[in-house]
């Protein structure tokens, strides 16, 4: 089987170690190595795609022998610097559709993907996640997505509750060669009238008065019972109380048993999204009501499994070790 991830991924290390215990051969592959030091020759015949990948080590991996792929954290392709900018853009698109296309097509012959790339791409849209969570009966904060400052101001004023801004495309933000993080940010209602609000789509949510928060790893293989591993996250600083990712030193973790109905709905959510594995953030109001915030199929769970002693890597490896699913 293949793990698509960056070179320094300790969470992938845990899964690879669990697979090794099960006697499953594992190839770790950084997609950024293609096409510079990772090669591919694939031909299509009656049995599907065959051929081989030539790994940076010089070893070859027969394509037909790939029975499962863990799409953990694929890295960006690196194009030849001697190309012009338009050439690099074209070459990047060809690499994505060539290498990515052949690997994705292995699903036709039964290759097990965790997660399926098309489902993973669709699930990156937060409005889709939130609508699906709402449809399965999970509690979701009041939410607005838009770029009309007057409408946003009217919505927040009518809501009559604290409001926070959240990024739609993840917390990482590149700017002038530097990489920053955009955390959940409380917003005053009057600020929403700023004309800058209209420059792009914005996501605003009711800011829940949190008693505590949780990160849950949902494992929902098609046609099999699902499992939810959850960790309670207790914040001990004002910063972490707004967004716990902003102050890891102020956090305390403990294993958590979510209510059965929440677990059932989380599993159903991921089945509807087509995700075998998802990393979910939730928060609990003081009255005990749990709210779904988001799921991230590339989310980090290695440190919480270590902090809380949860066998998450074993559970993920168990799914991958089953190898090819029934084709079709």
C-alpha cells in the first residue's frame, strides 16, 4: 500500500508502524518528488492501468500491486525552475492530472482510498459540511456566508449573539513569502459595515459560549460499523478559549465519551460526505449541547492519540490493511 504524505509526518509514521506489525508492505511517497525524482510509466489495458512507479530510491512499484492508498498529506509538485511561469503552470496541471489521474483510476479496479480524492475535495467546502451536518441532526452554530456588509450587519444584529469570523479555506495563509495562521476571531457587529467585507466571501458564525471543546476522529468504512475516538480539550487561557489552536501550552486533554446520538450522527455525516476518516472539531455549551464546527480529512490527530492514549493509528491501519475492496 501507499501513503501519500510529506517526509516529516509523525502521524503517518504511527500508521506505517501499525501496518508493519500487520505485515503490510508500505511505500511512503511525497508527491512533490514528481516529476523530478519520482517517475511513472502506465499503460491501459483490459485489466486497467498497469506499469510502474520509479521511486526516488531507484526501486520500482508495480501500479497493479497498489491495493490501498492513504491520502494523508499530499505535497505540491515541484516543476523545473528552467521553465517559464506559463510553462510551469501547464506542467503542474499535466502532472496533477497524469500522476493523480492514474492513481485515482486504481479505484475502478478496487484500490481502497482513505479518503477518496473526489469526496475529500468536495468535503473541503465548509458550506457543504455544515449543510450535511445539519441534515443528519447535528447542532450547527447559526452561520452566514457572503460578501454584503449591510446584509451581514443586519444578520448579526438580528441574531443578538456574539459573532466570530472563521476562514473558509483553512487556517494557513501565505502572504509575501511568509506563512501565517488565521484563527477564529470575534467580531463586533459594527465592524461588519467595513467596505472591506465585500472583497471576498466571508464566513460568520454565532460564537458559542463554550464549556469545553473536543476533537474527534471518525472512522466510517463503507459497509462496516463506524468508530469515534474523542478527546476533550480544556483551555486554560483567554486565547485558547477563543481558538484552542492559538495556545497549545494552555491545553489539557482527556479521553471523552461523546453522547451516543452525537457519535451516530458523526458517522452518518462522514458516510454522506463519502469520507472513511475525518477529524472533527466540536464544542459543548454549558447546558451540555454539543455543536459541530467542522471536519477536516487531513486534520492532525497524532498528538491527541498520544496525549489521551487512544488507538487511532491502529484503527486507521486496520482499515487500510484490508487492502482492495470489491471492484465496481
